[in-house]
């Protein structure tokens, strides 16, 4: 049986009409580079352990950025399921963090506050979607948090129809040297929130 060995490398820009592909030297995932200089890829990871009941800011899952860091048009997505206890009424806070630690010590670059919860146990599906509008030394990221839950206007959100949409845009920040660092999501359910998270899936497309 034959085999092909592909080395991890830093992909330089190919000549017009050509492309390059290989394993990223930073995060070991498959990466392509176009003759325009832009990168193309689809990275993903999942958390395999439960996040036990928590009511304070908790780091859910991170993914290592590739050799070029962030790129305009990059799409970052976290999807998770959660349950809450019957006591929490706070407004949850979702924070996109970038740094080397994969903890809440990493710098928060965008914070989005959800609608107030009510004192009722509930189950929710939550999708946090972010788009890099501008990369480099004045990076700007737009974010959206979509929450769908079992109860109509109680539990995870006091908004009607059983779902909520909230968004926000980051202040400009310097992302020119984030290559190999981690981008991750932390969530603070607030006092007595008692969220339990069973699944977290992360996907980055560019």
C-alpha cells in the first residue's frame, strides 16, 4: 500500500492561476491558499465533557487560530445546548475571547448581553455567530446570539415566541499578531443561573 506524507508548513501565496494546500503549522488543520493571497478552510472542534452547573463566567470551548490569525470574511460559530435551574433571573453575558490560555483570562473582544431569564427551569439551543468584518491592526467583529428554548416567554428568556436574537459589534482592536492563539466563547449565566451544558460544537470557516 502506498502512502503520501504531507508536511506541516507555512503556505506562501501561489502564482496566478494556482493554489497551495497543506497542514497548517499552527493548528495542524487542513488549509488552502489562493493566488489572491486569501486563505480558505473549514476548521471544527467539539467539547467532549459536560460543563457542570455554573452561574459565573465559564469558558466553554476554544479553537486555535491558523497561521494567518484572522481574515476578513471569516465566520466563527459556537452551537451548544443548555438547561437552567428554576431560580436564575439574570441577563446572561456571552463573550468572544482571544488569547493563549483557553480560559476566561483571555481578552474579551466582544460582549453580548442576552435578555433576562425568569425563575423557571428550561432547556435551550443557543447559536453564537461571529463575522470578521475587518482584520489586522484595526480588527472589527460582528456577533449575533440566537437562543431557542422550550418555554414561550419564561425560563431562558422573557421575550415572546420562545426565542431571542441579540447582536453587537466589537470596538476596533489589534489582531495583527494573534496567529496560533485561541478564539473561544465564555458565558456568564448570572446569579443562580445554574446552567448545565452537555454539547458544544465550534466551527470556523473562511
